């Protein structure tokens, strides 16, 4: 007999609506699972059982996810709940206001169990926050869950919550999705509001869903999406709800594919054979589904990398510069190194880098304009052992290792395009391997329609990690 966590988030919502279970029962079920495995996996930084119980009793919203448990990434301010931004500097920080995305989760009737782990200020592609256990993939707890939404990825993959919110400035939803065997969607720039802080003036980062199925991810995107009053820009309203788009046939699509790493050489180890196998198998599946698959050149050249790095460093400096000098020793070496790089950038240099990044994005979008979607691997490797990338003694080497591990994801942050990692493959070592599909800006509905078609043709819902 299926247990509650075997149900998808949408099935749980339907069961609540039908009176077959309750939000309170689901909350207790998942709190017990968090108690049993949350520490082992490094999934949660803060668990809020009493708030969750009270919220479950008070759910009045209607909708497909009303009453369903979830969790909030520790980068997003949550009023009255400790929010550390992954840093010891903010170990006791309790915000007085919610981020807009947190408000929308509550308005959709979802019940947060707490805050999921993230690295300091969400910067690296692994989740190993100072003084806390690393976030690990439940498929092999010696290996990383990815980052920076690693806690969210570990929590969903292990069935500690059915779905969770993450955020993605260079791959931070899609990386843990690949490492943990999940669907991870980075939406179009402006699809989800950055209110009230608007902390990313470059436009690289956005919130998005991590889920076990495409339809669950689409339903969570429906909850989070939409502009807030005061947003400086926003994506166009979708013609239909994203969940409804999953039930529509995508039609015959032109799919461009390329394997060449974009932002860095992958080093002497090359691309993992399991990564190439997943990419090729998905290409064949897309052809079997009637789509045209065409080899293309990488649309983003290496000349974009210095401009991306300049903007990334300035964003890190933006978080560090306001801190008192006494807090600086508490920061990780990587954070200090990036912040020093960002602080050294002058205003005109930043403006030039940002302008060039916009021009690079325009050229990349023009290069793939003839294709409905683009297929690549999500990552260059399977989930790596914990600590394999982190190098506190040499932050520059740490940063280069991150680029070798994630040479595809940040391209779509630069263009602002929606991109999704799908858990299509399990390696001979028993580890999940994702592939990535990206669409034109504003075309999440098409992307989700295709992703749902892929999932229907090669389902992954019943693949569970040890301990499920």
C-alpha cells in the first residue's frame, strides 16, 4: 500500500480536497521524515514544526497544491523565521518581512516545514555551509546534492517534502536537480517577482521549482509566478496555466543539440560517459517522439565568461560590502575572494561588463532562434564526492572547478531563457544524471509540454533512492 510520500504533490492536493487526508496529517508525516533523515542529508537549516502545524490548521486557499507541505530556501527572507543566507554572519538573523515568493507560497495554501540549506549567499554549486553538515544526494550520501539549492534538492529527492522552492543564478536549481534525480526548472527572467529587495540588478537569478514530476513543477510555478506591484520588469502572462500546458501536445519541434562545454573546458577527465549516454538517449527519444533533432554549435562563446564573472563577483561584493569589518573573518574564503574581485571593479567597468553580457545574450538568442528548444547535458559529471570542489586554501581553484562541473547551466541565466533539468538517466553507479532543455524567453508552456511528453515516454516517478 502506498504511503503518503509516495503520492505526488498534486495527488496530495487532490486527496486533501477529497477529504481522504488532511494538511495536518501530511505535515506530521513529513515532519517525522525530516526528523528521521533531515540531519543525515543536510537538507534543512531550520525546521518550524509549530508554525507548520498552525499553518496546516489555517489553510483556506483553494487550488491544486492547497495544504501540501513544502520548504523555503534559506536565501529567501521569511518573516519570523531564522534566515541565515548560508552564512555564520547571519546565524541569528530573523527577518520582519517575507520575500514575495514566500508570500505567494503561503497564498497558494502551501505549508512550509522550514528553511532548506544553501551555501554562503548562494554562490557555489555545492552546498557545504560553514559549521553545518553538507547537503548530499540521497542516492549516495557520500556525494554532493549540488548547489546552491542543495538542501531543497536533498529534501525533495528523499521524500522529506513533495516539492520545494529553489533559486537559480547560474544553475542553482538545475544542478541539484541533476544530482538528486529531480525536475528542476529555472523560469524566464521576470516570471517570478524579486520583490521586495530586488537583490540581483544583473538579472541572472530567479526563484523556481524542484519537484519529482513535471506536472508538480508546473503547478508550483503557477503558484510562484506573476509580477508584484513595483517590479521593474516582468515576463508576459502565459496564455494558459503552466499545469494545463503539461496536458497539451507540444507538436513537432525543432530541437538543436550540442555537447561542447560552454563556459569552461571540462579538464582531463572529460565529460562523464554517463552524461554523454543520457544526452544521446534523450536525443533518440525526442526523434522517436517525432521531433527533428539537429546538431548545432554552442551559441555562447568563451568570450562571455569574463563579463559573467565580473557581474557574479560584483553581486557577491554587494552582499559583503555592507557588513561590518568584524564580520569579515566569519566569511568563507571563496566569498571573500569573490567579494574582493567585485569590490575592485569600478562603476564604469561594471556597466561595460553588464552591457556586453546583454549583447552576448542577444547574439546567443539569435543563434538559436530557429529552434524551438535546445538540448544539452545539465552537468559535465555525475554527483561528485562531498568536498571534491571546495578548496578553501585556493578559492580561485575552487571557482575553476565549479566551472568545469557546470559548463552548461549559466548560459541560460545570461539569456534569461527558461531551462529545465530532467532526471532521464541512472548511471551504472546508480546515480541520477540529468539532461537540460531550454526554450525561448517566455516559452515555459512549450518547455513544460515537451518535458511532460518526455516523462510520459520514459517515466521516472517510481525511481527512488535508498531509504525512500
